[in-house]
């Protein structure tokens, strides 16, 4: 009997080990710090998938560009170097104009408008991702974007010659229109770039300012609410197609929950981020009337340019959004 019990125990251990070995384990590179709400939301999404699949799918989050730098994540997932990842899609608007729909200045400047724009654009963006061998899972907006400077800026003339951190085509174009000098810098490199003078200004949300402790280098934040860019989670299409239907459904269901939870968290944190900037000595203010008018002019120019690049698909999105 003792021998039988030992045999049964050994068999159970072998079965458990075999089940663990059969579990699918995916790496998910993310570009932002572990404490950023996008990353925290990604961790919650991974936990949801693990629970929904009974541990059959394990997603391991790699924060802060530790597995792949931000600008390498999309290509890594497309080519199967990583099965899934998160990326600020507007950074790839040079590949497909549709990826930049969330970064058209002064088109959608609130969370409600951002959701409305994404409802109009989501299917077209998902189709663009599909053509790039990617499956769209969910997206979460950043808070409204504002300008960071180390001096008072009351008009576009005050921006001339400033070294400006650009992270996508839209930010590079704003720099050009304002007479600034664009410098491409990923979020993980921002603090060092500001400290060393490689960059002197940038446009982003309060979240990035807090993450990077920009008050150590800069003095002013202008809450211009230019747009709400989105981070998107996507999966390599071949990897996704290799999953069983139940696991696919779990990923999609958890993705829908993560999209809603992340958006709610972004809204909750927006005012907190601006308060933190002020508490650390930064001047937090709306733009002057003159600067606001000039920026809206830049927005009108960039909307026309985006529509020219996005063609009929882009026009359909904007028409649906404005209805």
C-alpha cells in the first residue's frame, strides 16, 4: 500500500509538472516605468488573462523598455521576437497615417471626445494593425497633452530655437511650425536628455512629467490640452492564431476590461499629476490667448495635412467623429 501511495504521489507531481510545462508563457514589453498607470494596467490585464485561463496562459510584463526599447516594440511583435507588446501607435504615423489619428492637435481634447474619436477610428486602426501582422487588443489614452518649458512662453515667438523632444510625427511637425528644433527621444531617456540639455522642452501629459521628475530641469507647464494620445496593446497575429478559442476569448475579454479600467484611471489621475507638478515648484497654467490662437492655427494646418495623408479612410473617420 505504501508503495502504491508513493507511486500515486509521484504520478500527481509528474502530472502537475507536465501541466506547468504546457502552460503558454508570453513576454509583453512595455516602454514606461513600472509605476506608470499604463504599466500597472498591463500587469492587471496579464493577471486577468492568467486567472481566466486557469493559469494556462502566463503573460510576463517587462516595464521601462527593459526588454525592447519603445521604438522597437512594434517591430519586435510584428516579427515574432515578442508575442505581444504595448506601443504609442502615433509614433508610427510615418508608416500609416491612421496610426496618428489620436494625435491631431485640438481635434479631440477631452476624454469624452477621445473615446468618441476612437469609436470612429478603432476599426480602421485595427485593420491597419492586421495588415502589419498584429491583432488589436485594447488601448488606453494619456491625459491631455501640455507643453513643458524652462522659461515663460507667451507666444510661438518664445519657442523659436528651443530644442524640443519629439516622439512622433505630430510632435515633430509642431516643433517645425513653431520654429523649434525637434529631437527624437523615448520616454525612458527623457530625464537624462533634459538634465544634459539635449532637450529643453516637450509636449506630453502630466503623467510623463511626474514619471520623469521634470521639475529638476524645467519650470513651466502649459495646459494646452492638445490631444490625448493612446497606448495600444497588440499581439503577433501568428501567435494569436496559434491559441485555442477559449484563450483567445480570455485575452479579448480581459483586454476590453483593461481598456475601460485604464481610461478610468487616466481620468482619475489627471488632476493629481498637475497638482504634483505644482507642488514641486512648477508653474502650471493655461496658455495665453495669443499662444492658444497660434496653436489652434497649427492644429488646423496639421488636420489638413493628416487628411491628405489618410485619404478616404481618414475622411470617413473625421466625418463620423464630427456627426
